[in-house]
C-alpha cells in the first residue's frame, strides 16, 4: 500500500505540473518579475546550503546554472564550523560539542566541465556521552585520537552529468534522508540514517565508509515534463564493513540506490534503498543480538519550500538495521518530519517529530519506542550557516529493551558559526 500511494503521488505531481506548464503564458519580464526571480534564486541557495552533503550542494548549483558552473575557477578551501550547545535533561546537564568540524576541499577543472574533486573533514567529540545518546549522527567511528574522528574523506571525478567518488562520503540513502535532517542537535533517528549508535558508516546509510559511489543526472527528453529538473539517480557499493555490536563480524557486500524527482517549483520526492548482505554461517551468533537476516533500509520522502518556509517528511522500513541503546537489533518502521517558517527578519520557528517502533511481536525489544517532537527558534546572522538557536525536545522515548521510564525532555541552546578561508 505505501508503494501504491507513492507511485500515485508521483503521477499526480507530474500531471499537475504538466497542466501548469501547458497553461502558463509566455513570460514578460518586468521589474517585479526580475525581483521575484532574484528572490527565488536566493531561496534555493539558502536551502541548498542547509544540506550537510557538499556534493549535493554542488550538484544543485550545477543544475541551476550549468553555463556558470563550467567557467568557475579551480577552488581550494579550508573551512570549519563551530557548533556548541548546552543541554538540560532529566539525566544531566552538559556543555558539549554539536558537530564541530574542520576540513579542506578542492576542485580542479582539468578539461572543460571535467573536475577532479577531493575532501577531508575531521569532527570533534569533546563531550560525547550524552551526545551519543541524543544525536549519534554528530559522532563518528573513524577515530584519529580519543576526541577527534574522521567525518568525510573522499576523492572523485565530476563529469558533465555525473560524479564518481571513493572514500567516506554521504550515502545515496542520505540523498532522501537529508530532506528532514535539518534539526540542530537531534533528529534523523526515525529515518535509519545513523543506526545502531553509529554515524551510519558501516551499514552505508549515513556517512558511508570506503564506498564507491556515482551520482547521475538524466535530462528529460519529453516536453510534457519540461517543468522537471534533471532526474537524479545515485548508486553505491561497499564491501566487508564491520557490523556494529557484532564482535568483529562483517557484512559481505552492501548496495545502495536512490532516485529523486524535482519540480522547478521546489517540490522534490525521492526513494532510497540500502541492502547489506550477511554470511549465513554468521547467523547463529548474530541471532543472539537480534539479527536474523540481511540488513535492509527503505526510505521515501517529500520536500517542498518557499521564500519563508520549508516542509518535509520521510517514511522508513528497516529490517535488521536499527538497534537499542544496549545493542539489540530489531525490525522497525518510522517517520520523521521537519519544517521551518520565518516569523520576522532573522527569526525562524522550527519544528518536527521522530517516531520509530518495532514491527510485530519482537520480545527482545518489547519496551523500546522512539517518540519525540521538537519545537525551536533560530536567530540567523548569515542564513542557516551562522545562527544561535534554542529548542525543546518533548520526549516520550524508551531507548533500551528494558526501559520502563521515558527518557524525559531535553532543553537545548546552541550556536553554529560556519567559516572558510
């Protein structure tokens, strides 16, 4: 039934856009229309820059301005993002890190519209005990020292309509999960992106480890879909990554695919699948931690935004993928939503939810449930790259298999300050 709904939604969206395109009168440029076009461009740039995935931003810029992209100069950048936050919870209070990172990236055009790319990015987890529980995606497993870990490290080639990369990179699954991964200091729990208390590196759903990846853009040849941006399809492959909590046992192979359709009015819909195979000989041991087959993560979602607002939702189906805080795996379904609205200049209201529960009768995690809503405010100095924020996580979750009490609410204030040179 979800797939039928999804396909029906796509067809209706396309037909609706087609009708609009067919009846739209020829554009007459006026002062007002030029200003509207400038506003629309600024809006798209704001929302593109809010994505955690830098290649997604580059791909969007190329779609919007292909001629400008081709004549861009070579780029070598050092950058950073200071993200600190203070949390007050029923467990304790802590001043901690909220995803602070330093990195460098480069792009060299060796022939017209063909680029060599590379990026390396380190993160910091100076106060990670509470953060690991409430925001596992801000942490990492590729440790450099006790307090520094590898967030991203990849090289690749950019073609006119494709990217080919290798290394630690944001996954194909994340191309859809990123629709709702816009909270500060929480979120992306119900999508299955950062599973089993990790950054999703081993499973290939978050910042995937040692992954071969290609991102393709396909132009639409038919006039009746002229209102659509190029169709995006993303593929990836991993081999032999360790299964979290499984004492050195590894996946055999992991495959990922996602497909995204985007209309020119900033409406986007996509579906993502990630599948990691397991050796049958390892199942007797893996069953002791709740794994009874291959890892499957399926996600589909919608995103839409305008000058002063943004709205998104994703729905997930997860088998042998999610784990409790004490390392027991279970099958689950979930949903996440996120939105923001500009109340006044520089002041934004944010909100959303995460809900994840086990499917069927799974006695090993009978008490587990992830259930919370988030409400917050942001004051922005430079869009969403420089801001201070406050939010409340109204939490009714039980994150281990034996919990009898809720996690309790979390009150957070924080700062994000991006810079480059």
